[in-house]
């Protein structure tokens, strides 16, 4: 039967802990204390196997309680699991570890995590008790051997052969006299491969060089405790071991041999290293999180300042038409900047969730280069930067199998980044055909004469949000996600990305994608796409808007006013169903997905029960690919995401509503 002591000033927490442990560790008795002092007294009296200790308590907090428990001989060996309310508070965890805590559990308490931690501590306690018992037995044997050599010889030999720990004996020069079966089992050797060899022959080179010095000290001192070495297994790998031992002397005082025991601490050292690495990672994550939040706050507030500021300026009386147009252009530009930030965050979230798919289709690389160049040409010319491009293949050989949209996004992100950090000089865009070990690839490049990147940051810039960590003097507009998205896309297409850069000189970014061609007979030259401004039906439409947001509804009414004979507005899903039943000649329903009483999917399903023909277009601020599929499955004819672009909505209406 195990004993577990829970110390917490909140009775509700103690009740929860007792309930969880009763379910998951039924063979445990749980004692409780509501203060640090009471807990110390209870621990001294009951000698529990594990202590669960809350950090935040009045009078004596968990840290002080832990410190006192670990400083007392009666309680210092009891494992302590500290309970904290802050899951990512690495400083509190480090402080607790330094005071002797063995593990942590976060609030709100997860029953599985709590029971698992307690079970681990119970196993560790049992193992440590066993090791301490073996160590005490060994120390008694070694001590007895010193004074009563003949009488203890048989006892020592029996222990030496049958002990569950690894024993070894060396002569005065460090050569093996004997090893026990457990020693051979742990390290994989046969007895004849060990006896007569020097101990340093089995050590890691870094430790072997120091052995003679440490062995001389051992012989002079007469005993050794927790001497750590790396020893070679027969298979070639190294184990971390911790030695305890003593020297046996001849009657004249000269060294006869050593009696040592070691235990394999490889896993415990790895666990400690993992814990340190986890703490370092937690600190780094916390630092990057703070930097990211600061950067995103700046990136969102800046366009919001433009939107709200110039929206207020539009209220001024006697505003000239020229200034009105200027203010509207600024509001529109600020809105697009904010939308780009949100889209980038959504995009990186999809990538991390594994929801981004590759869609392969015939893609003309030359056309992509032309379009990206034309897209940025005017922007680059405004900065008086020379912008050029180069294409290595003719159009007939530049058509490959790849994801056209992702290739375009990669080029746009990389060129946009070069423009952002280049104030003078030139930007060169292009690609070349290469073969590496008979594997054909296209190697793209974007070269600029911008500010450059320090060597110690050249790998980090492809990490998420890393631009947030650039010094304020170098920080530019952007969320720090563009390069991360580009890198993820390139790897999804089967390529890689790298760069050469020098501060003050510029940056050359390279990436590759596989050159997978299409047989010429399969290549279809598409007809030129004729883009026309969509026109609504010549006949006026009866339209129902199901939208709870007043601003969104007003915007829809403004853009649909000239093309609607009747414009109905329902503020809830229930009103939308009622109006659909009342007016059986509605041509179009614009259905918002998120509403207070029921969502747009459910409203659509109910309308379809009595009206199979009315056109329903879902509109939502959600931007997940699954949202469109859910809308279509519910009975919608199409889907448009917010912010709604007027010409896109009009095009959908034109395609769906015929009169």
C-alpha cells in the first residue's frame, strides 16, 4: 500500500486530488494538509512515498515548504511533485527544480497526467530505495572487509557474483582482477575479454586520458563516490556510469585492490539533458511569442490606424473630391494590408496542421515569371530600383508538372521580401536548368542589393515570425511569415531553399523544384481568358439577406441596391426561415454562417425542406477550405468569404441567377 501526501490550502483541490488518485491508484492511502507547516509535520510522521505540493499557499508557499522538506534527513528522499497554475512558467519550474522538486503538474489538474506523474515517482522511489539498500549493503561489506578480511571474504564473493549491480576489482595499476556477471551482462563482454586489461582501455577517449590522475587520487583517498565516466559497450556505443568504491590495503598499508560498484545512469542523464533542453526551448518559445505578439500588434494596429483615422477624416465637412478619393484609397490599402496579415496567419496554420494539399497541373514557368515581374514592376520602379528577369528555357520546354498556385505564391513572397529590404540598386529574378546526379531541376533565384542578413541569422529567417526578432532599426512592414510559407511550399513541391547574403551588400535566394516535363502531344494551349466585368441580370431580383451584423448588412444593401427589386433583411436564422416561407418568389438568399440563434448551415437545411430551387450563397468570415464544403453539403449553391469583394459577389450572382 502506497502513502501519498497532498499539501494545498484549497480544500476543493485536495478533494479533486483524492478522487483522481482513488480511481487511478486504488492501492494508495492519501493524506492531506492545508498548509506548508502541517504538511511538513505530516510528512515526518507518515513518511509518504510521494508528496503533491501546491506552489501558491499563504504563510509558507510551496517553494519554502519544498526547501524545508529537502533539508531534513527524515523527508529529504521523498519525491515531490509541485502543482502549478501556469503551464508555461519556465522560471517557476526552474526555481522548483533548484529547491529539490522532482516533477511538475499544471492546473487545472489533468487526471491522466497527475496519476502518471505519481506512478512514475512511486517507481522511482522504489528503485531508489532498492539502490540505497544495495549501496548500504555494499558499504557494510566493504567496511567489514577492511577490518575482518578473512571472515568477510565469502560473504563479499557471494554478493559480488549474485548482486544486481555491476561490481569490479582493479589492481594497484588499474588492471582488471575480477568483474561480476552483472558487469559482463550490462556491457556485453565475455570474461576473458576483460580480465587483465586496463580499465582505461574501456573508457571514452575523453575520459581515458584523465583516468591515471583520478585513479591515483582514489588510491590516496581510499574511497570514491559518484565518479562519472563514459564506458564502451562491446557493440561500440558508450554508457554513462556512476562509480562508488573503496580501496583494500595490505597489512603494510600498500594498495591491494579496489572494490567498486557502478550503475548505468545513461537514461537519467539523457532525461536531465532533455529537461534542460525543454526548459531552454520553453524560454525561447516564450521570448519568440512575446516578440511575435509585439510584431503582430504593430502590424495590425498600423493599418487599423489608417482605416479608423482616415474614416474619421471623411466626416469632415467641405472635404474636396480629391482628398475624399485619397482618403478612400488609403483606407482600401490599409484594409488590404490587414487582410494580407490575416491570410498569412491562416496559411501558416493550415501548413502546420497538415491541411495544405499539393495540386499538380501543367504549369508554364515562363508565364509565371512574366506575371510576377509585371505584378511588381510598377512598385519597384517607384523605389528607383533596377528590376530585371531571365528565363532559361523556351516556352515549349518551360511547361512542367507542379502546383501552379504554390509556385506563384513562392515567387511573390520572395520578390516581395527583396523589394521590402532593398532601397537602392537592383533586383534580379530568374531561373536556370540544372542536373544533379541525373536528376533534372529548375533552380530559381532572386538576387538583390538590399540590407543583407548577418550570418548568424541566415537559417533563422525561414522560421515562423522570425522577423519580429529583428532589431527595431531594421524591422520593416510584415508579419515575418512570408519566407516560412515559401519554404514550406518549396518542400511540399519536392525542392529546397537556401541563400547567400552579406550585410550591406545584398542577398541571393535560391530554390529548386523538380523538372517534370509533359509530352508535347499532351500539352494543350488554353484559349486566352477574356475577363469581363460581370453584369447583373437585366431584371431586378428579390433578395433576402440573412445577416445579424448591421454593418455587413448595410454594405450588402449598398452594393445590391441597383439590382434588387426587393431587398429583405433577416437578423436571425429563425427570421430568415420565416421570411422564406412568407415570400415564395425570392430569387436569391445571402446566408451568413455565424448567427446568434442557429448557424447558416442549419438555416439552409431547413429552407431546403420547402424550397429546393431558390439560390443560396453562403457568406462567412471563416476562411477554412472545409467551410465551403460544409456550405455545399448543407444545400448552398456557392460560397463567398468575407471581406466580400463586390465584383466577385456580382459574378457569382450572375452565374447562378437566371431570369
